[in-house]
C-alpha cells in the first residue's frame, strides 16, 4: 500500500488531535513531529476535497540489478563529455515565474535548432519537477534521434537524482531505463547564465512555456499538500482566535497567529497571561486571601512592572491608557525588556510573603 507522508513542525493543539482522527484519514507519524498521512483514499477537510491520485506517491523500488545500474559514466558533472563524438547538443531548463511553471529543451545540430519542446505545468508543480520532466522528454527524444547526443542541464540536483539507484520517482525511473538502454546518450551539467547559447535559448523557451507551453499533467508534490493543509489549519486557527472568549489579554498583544515561535520564557508567558505569582490570579484559587498587593493596589502584572514600590528595581515606564496595548507589544518584543520581566517574576515568586496584603482595604484607587 502506498503512503504519502507529510510532516508538520507546528500546528495548533486542536488541529493535531483532529488530523489524527479525522475520518480515519489523517494520523500522527511521531509524537515529537506531528504529521499526517494519505492512504489510497479521498477526503474533504475544511471544505476542500483532496484526491489521493492528485499527489505524488512513491514508486516501487527499481527492478534493475545494482550491478547493471551503470549511469556514473553517462552522467558527468565536470562540464565535459567525451570529445571524440559529434553529437546532437540538447539543452534543457525548467522555470517558475509569477507562480507559473514551465520547462523546455532545444536540440542544436550544426549550429541550427532542429527541435524545440515546451511544456506548461501546474502552478503547484516545483522547478525540480519541471527539470525532471524536461530531462525525461529530452532523453526520450534523443533515443529516437538515431545518433549520438549530449544533453545538458543546469540542474545539478536533477542529474544527481538520475544517478541515484534508490530513487522512487516514476519520471526519474523511466528516464533511467531509457538511458540504460541507449549508450549513445550522455548527460552533463553546465553553469547557467555564463553565455552558452543553447542554455540561454532553453532558458528563454522555459520562461515562454509558463504561459504558452503544451499542458503537462503531473501529480502535485508533497510540499504542496503540506502547504495546503498548513494554510487551512492556520486560517481556522486565526478564525477561532479572533472569535474566542478567552485569553483576550494575550489576543491584544498577539492578534495574528503564527506557527513561528516567539521565544518567550516561562516568566514572560506568566506576565502576558497574568497566570503567575500575582495576587489578582492567586486569589482565584484560594492561595491569597485578597487580590491586593502589600502596597494596597490591585496586584496584577502591570502594577508590579510599573508602579509597585516593592519592585522598584524592575520598573518600566508606565504607559498612558491610550498606549497600553502598544506598551505590552513593545515590552515583550525587546530582549532586554523580557530579561527584566524574567527577573521581576522570579522576584515575585521567591518573595510571596512580601507582596501579600495584610488587609483587604486598598490604599489607592485600583488600576
């Protein structure tokens, strides 16, 4: 049974659970690396239909015996192939411009272009797929040319894939089989944009192919599936974050969700959420008899960071009411400010008795 595995580095917790159980379609490949797998079945997720046949599936291992897999001498990386031949020169290229993908090759004999081929791929296809498709097309054309042929590419990774015995890409395997059956075809790597006429022509044709090439149907890469799922998950996460009823204090600081880490310390998280060594929070669990600080004001994070005389060494400048949200964002975005907050929270946690209020009557108007 074929599987398509897509790994996620970071997803919202609810998505991790749903991707695990959603109609038996998604599953987690590793508890440390949340992922999903596609079996040979279709699925709908967040209103989008996913057809398993539209995405790359690994091909069966090569049936060629390793002793017969001799492509090292056919594919070179030094920029030269045997000079005792007078082959047809074939130049290939793949291109992606303005989210459009195309590939092309041109065959040159006696300084004359004898054949040109252009293909337009889906915007979801990658440049690597375009490069592999045009190499396969060039190899198949050279196989019918009834003569020696040199095929040149500026894609070193594609040539490396052709030399690999363990490749599981169908297009690459088919190109390998053709090469092994025809010793008159050689491949080589050349640097792009150094004035080689054939490469420049192929590059121009590849750019044209993004708009007027022959439509070519290739399955979408795993990276495209991962991107789709991540965008859908982030969109749903953002919607729930916008319309949620909890964590509104954090929402004012971070209104836009992201799967990128903020690098906040444990202390900074306590400060931003208010879930830390603050009387205003501890009273909710009966750990303090009152939510007032020992100085007589409400003991919340902003109080200790700006006004409390007991934490004078850790004070930041108190913001005016209209700039309070900006103050939170600015304070938690600067490294030195976060370090000062870390020290403040550590001080409050180790001096709990000092900040406890001895009475329940405030001496100042609560902020």
